[in-house]
C-alpha cells in the first residue's frame, strides 16, 4: 500500500472529524478507495469507534436511473435516512472508476432524485463529516495526467500541515467578516454583492480534504450583475462550458452555456432556491495549480473564485434552500476582487500587504 494512504487516513481520523470513543462512523466509498476506508476503520477502531463501510458503485447508480420508472424515483429511502441519523461521523471517499457514468441519464431524473434525497443530505450536514478523494485512473484521465502523476498531485494538496494552512485562511477570513460589499471584476464579469452580517468560513480541511478556500453565503437579494465562468462545470458526468449568468435582484434572469445549455437550465429550474446564489468561495490552496475536472480540488485552485447556485451553508448565515448546490469556477487572471473599495486580489495574486493593513 502507498504509505501516503495511511497518512491520509490519519488526517481524516484525528484532524478532520476527530473520531472519539463510542462514535458510530459511516464510511462511504464508490468504486475504489477500500484501502483508505479500511485504514480509517483501523485508526478509528483503535480509538473505540464502531465503523461501517458502505459501497455505492457508479454502475449501481447508472442502473438505478436506467431501470427505475420515474414514479418510483420519488420514493424516500427511509432505511438510508435512519443509518445516517444513527451516525456520529460521516466520511465520503470519492473513488469513481468512471466519472462519466451518468452522462447519458436524463438530467430531470437526477434533479428529481436530488429533491427526494434532500432530507438525507441535510441530516449528513449535522454530523462531523468529511469528503475526500482516493486517486483513481478515471480522475487522472480527467486531469490529463498519468495515474502516478495524479497521485503525486492529489497527495501534495491533501497531505499538508492544515493547522499551518489555517493561519493563512484565517487572515483572509478576518478581513472578509468585516466586509460590507464585494465586487468581482474580470473577463465579461462585473458582479456586486453584499456580505454584510454573513459569516465567512475558512476551509482548513475539516470538512473537505483537500481544503483551501474561504467561503460565505452572500445576501440573497443583493447579488447583481453578470459573470462569465471560463472553466467547465461538471454535473453527473456532463461538462457544461462557457457559462454566462446575468443576475438581477439576486435571481438568475439569464443563463447561457456554449455546451450543454439544456442541463444548465434544467438544474437552475430545479426549485426556487436554485435560481439564487448560495455561495461565494475564494480559492487559496496554491498546491492546486491546475484544473482537473473535479470540484473537490478545482474550487480551491489558488487565484480562482467560485459561485454555487442553490443551497447555502447555514453556518454562513445563508437562508437560501435548494435541493442542489452546484459550483461554477472562474479564474481571476485577468481580474480583481474588490472589498469595500479596496483591491485584495489582482490577476489571481493576493495582495497580502494590503490585506494586513485593512
């Protein structure tokens, strides 16, 4: 076994979720990642936790959508809900063998099922939870790297001193927590929003591993302007490119994409909350220096921002509720992030000296 797997498990067990004696731990994997799941189980069991590993293969998800009549997609899986409810710690290990397994599925089916499963997702969020990734050939192919190259890339972003990284993200958080308005300027982009009274969260890898972003929920009705996302957005194995949004009074009034426009519009039309912005995030992980078509890494790319349509995080003070939460990423070179009239980032580089004076 790659020795980095044990270190990965150690960060999850001791730092991310802080496993304790008596905890019920649910570890969910997809096609690959059993080595990491077993290593988490070993370390958690030594601490007195009770662990269960659940496998959810991508082939099973594809078969479910292909063969389940639409009327049965509305059935709520009570047994799954009860399992999550009885859990103290939830760890999701992404390890797909095929990242495009659902690309042929009707997006309206996925949207409908997301609504049905919303209560389970909300229950998971109440737990001590962490989402991480086990490197696979599928992820390496998406990133246009060999598997060995991708492993080196992934572990370089995961196996960091996260207490030290937290110092950097906390510096940014302290400035943003005092902010009133944020303006994003860039290619085909001029977007304003209020963050007054909202809480910024410094992602120091407690929930997402790798971590490396500072995010909040903007005041729902305040988001105004236009934005262009130069990096593709991935949803259920499908790639949506060239997304342009126009937002008035907090609601998306126009949504265009150069590729997979129908999927974009279907997701925006999921419910009332999916027409609003639920998150603004600023990437700070400088070890993530390339686009990989995996949101767990891509939303933390140093020198990028991302917006999510749909569900807002309650810990940020957000009120927006939705069955979906879908991130769209924009590189900020060229571009600027302006906080209450002061530029804190220009062309993808943080102006730390200026931030220190604010």
